[in-house]
C-alpha cells in the first residue's frame, strides 16, 4: 500500500511539474514573462536539468531585459548540452551585445560546428566580423546565410551595406531591394540613401 501511495504521489508530482512548464510556455506566448519565469522556476525545482525549460526561462529573462539572469540560464543549458544550437547563439549574442566580438564568435562558431546548416549562425558570424571590420569574413558569413536561406532579409541588408562600403553600388542596391521585398524596413532607408 505504501508503495502504491509513493508511486501515485510521484506521478502526481511529475504531472503538476509538467503542467508548470506548459503553463510557462503559455505565459511566454502571451507576453506575461514574469509569470512564465515563475512557472519555469517551479518546474526546474523538480527537474533542474531540463534544458528546454532552462532555455525558455532564459528567453523570458531576456524579454524582461534581465540579461545576466538569461545568460546564466543559457550557460546552464550548455553545461548540460554543449551542442545546443539556441543556447550557443544566445550566449554568443550576449557577448555580441557587450561588444566582445571574439567571445561572440567563439559561440557562433560552436553553433556552426554542430549545426552547419544554421543560416542564423552564419549570419551572426557575419555580423560579428562586420563589427570588427573584417570585410571578407563578414561577406562570407552573409553569403553562407543567404545560400542556406534565400529569404533571410537581414543578411541581404547587411551584405548590401558591405557592398556599399566596397563601392559596389549595383550589387548593394540589388541586396537592399531584396531585403525590402522580404519586409526588412531598414532597407527602405538604404535604398533612399544609396540607390537614387
């Protein structure tokens, strides 16, 4: 009888715990990030190594601009799964926003190491190199992103910016127009500035 009670209590605990994670996802989708964090934290008390929930809580912290707490969760994900694409990109983006482009590139390259087909990782590598003034490497990152995803509007926009810098006006304007066609609003300003 004691065993049956123990298993029922355990099943109930995991059922409530799973519900807390799903509830967190629902709060997140509704933009209620503080409540999402509470739900994710409740779930993580019982399942501390659940990388999906850890990552989602990090994203909720990020939405609330609690970047240090978000970073801590993303790093915890990587401690459990060093190949995790989203966590590598998020940690890299944290360093990118801190203007530590070398450290950002380390994590973006980790993402590529395990996920060669990630257009987002290639794009972010291009952005970090662009910020460092490494034109060839930046161009390669944008080209790779576009090759993997022909509808990656931001990659066209920033590749266009590089082409403008290189005085390749025709190619730059083609990229700006493609970016605009893909609903990148900043492309309109670039076209008005460089393609008249």
